[in-house]
C-alpha cells in the first residue's frame, strides 16, 4: 500500500467559544468535540502503527 492510499487522519475542527450557546446543552458542542478528539487519537495511533509497519 502506498502512503497516498492511506492518508493521515485529520483532527476535528475545534469549536470557537462563540459557537457555544451557553444554554447548558447536554451534550455541549465542546463535549462532542472532545468525543471526536478521542476518536481521532485512536485513529491516528492506528494510522501511525500502520505507517511504521510499511517502513523498510
């Protein structure tokens, strides 16, 4: 597999403080962002492991 066939995962866009409505939403936009970051970290670790296996 070529590196171009397996692009590096991209982090989610971090919301701005102004994006929050301050209405006490559950989940808040920042909670959703943290969940997306958790998924991104797992995906990135898996991608890095895969890339390390491809190196000679």
